[in-house]
C-alpha cells in the first residue's frame, strides 16, 4: 500500500520543477506527474500495490473538487480530500496517520510506502513498525525532507532519482499551459 501526503508532495514538486503552483489548487497534470513518480516503484522495484491513497486539501468549488477527484481516480489513487477553511489545511496528516495505523493493525500490508517529508511523521513510522510491516519512504531529498523521518524508514528511495526528464517534458509543458 502507498500513502501519499499529496499536499506535501505537490508543494515540493512545484519547487523541484521550478513551476509556481498552489498545492491546494494544483494543475491537474501535476497529479499525473505525481502518479508517474509513484508508479515508478511498480516498474523499477517490481512491486504490486494493493491501493494508493492520496491525502490532500483543496480550494475551489464543487466542480473543481469533482475534477480533482476524477483525475486522482483516473490515476488509480484513492482520494481522501479536505476542503481548505480559512486558508488553513486541516485533517490531512491525521487522516494519513489513521489510515496507515488501521491498515497496519489489520495486517493489510507487509510493506507500506509513505511519500511524505514532514518530521511529525517520524513517530508514526516507529509506531507502524511495532505492528510488523516494513515501512519504506520516499521524497525529494533536496526539498522538504526531514532527516529524522528519512532515518526512521526501513528503506528510503529519493524521488529525485525517479525523474525521467524526457517523459516529463510533455507534462511540464501542459502544467505551464494550465497555469496561463
């Protein structure tokens, strides 16, 4: 199973690509790029994901919510979305924590992949390991990754190494077009 802090990933993806976009209202092609990154674990590590969870907040009307959820589902993510209130993100980290703990407790996975970089997930990783699964992590090493979180994982895979610039050029162009 894969657990993606989508808000965190999109913030740092924006920096990595040097394209300014908001994580709470991303260009929909940024979701596709995120999916390519996550799916690279299936391709290169020969893993078979049971489920890919995407946790994030969003800002927008019902139509935007529908389009965002649709894009996430088209990319095989199970979306867990929270509408932003008063310009503050609420619930993403708690929802990710709850979902990982419930699935670990119920022994629904042997290997969990967390795509996140925030330090406050460190204690969660230690708690998850007590239930038996291996907890692997991945994130951009140069953008927003806590050293303590990185060290808490059983294994860490830098997202920076998974970027195929040739494949990405099409999506980078489309993201820039969406932002115009």
